[in-house]
C-alpha cells in the first residue's frame, strides 16, 4: 500500500481518514500536496489536513567504478534524503483563506528527531517576551507545465546497475529560469501584487545553477533566498520536502521578521517539466 496507509496505522488515525498519495511528480509533489490539502481543508471547515513529504533519494544513487561519469557524480552529490510535515486547517469559509501552520510543533522538518520547543534557562533578570510569528494564510496557487520538456528531468533504467537513476539535463536551470517569472506573475497578478511586494521567498533547493537562474530571472538577491541556500548547503536537494525546510528555517531563525500583512511565495519545480507556486500572507 501507499505511504499514507502505513502512516495512518502507525499514528492510529481514524479508520475513516481520507488519504491521497501523490507520486511521480518529484520535486514539486510537495506543493501539489499542499494545494490538495488546502482545498480539502476549505471543503471540510475546522478539520485538520496533514501533508507529509518523505524522500529517500539515495535509493536512486548509481555509480559504476569502471565507468566514472561526472554528470552522475554531480547528480548523486546534489540530492539528500529528508522529510517534512505540515498541518493545515480552515476555520472560516475563505475566499480563499486557508490556514498555514506556524512553526510551533505543527510543522516538523527535522530528518532525525521531532521538532520540540527548548526549555529556556532561568535568568536572574526577566527577558522580554518574544513576539510570536503570526499565523500565515494560504491565498492561492499557480501551476505551469513546460511544453516538450518531458525528458529534461526523468528517471531512466540503468542496465548495468539494474536500477533506475535520475537524469538532469544541462538545460534545466535555463529552462526553469526562463519560465518561472511567467508563473509567478500570473499568481501575483490575481492578487494585484508585484515581485517587490513579496517579503519572503521560499524556493525549492534545486541546485546552485537553478537558484542562480531564479535569482536572475526574478530580480532577487542571494539574501532573498538565503534560507533556501542554507538548506541546500546543509542537506542537499530533498525533492518534495525542500520548500518546507526553507519555510521552517524562515520562521525558526527569523520569525521576528515575519510581520502581519507581509506576503511570501513558495516556488518549486520538477519533472514534467513543471513549476508550482503559492502565495501566502502573515
């Protein structure tokens, strides 16, 4: 059975839980799952939806000592195993107005142990109460498929190793960089926003060249995607889980900078080839 059946059994969820396993979408499966969960939450007011992204990318590592290949080595070095989870709930009928979790235990993006709140060390002098991160709201989604790009990101069967290996075409960074502004503009235009109106960018950690293309095409700075760069440096490309790690880093490390009314954008890209975006507001 799919992963959701195993999770439901392990967590002893209700036998009437509704499930959906999203596979075959690679690095942008996570944002597609978030969209599905958000729409479910909108249709089931007050009920919680759980999004779980689990990636064991190392299972697809391939290496033939007799035929060393730099392209294969680079692909192997780019990816990492990881998982992340998010809980969504919609309490009032939105238009749309779907709740995204705060990083207070609702969002766990730790690959080894569950997230926990550290116990503060007693201090002889009282410290100021930290300003809580406002609860974000999901506003909308945008999807874009790129014609004639089925083969630029794909699994292929490796006869010598008897397993699937992942192939990334050299043109991927430029293909994505060229198309992403169109997807982002379509999303922002619906809400009468422009790129300078976005305070927070949570971009999929697809690799250095991909991120360079995103930065250039959207007119961003490396500071704008610092949490994505940090995630890529520390953990590699964790496929569908990556964008949630970036979001987790934002609210954990700089939650005090997430001010009410500020907008943020999620961007992921993956096989198809395709691009997924989402707009949220603190």
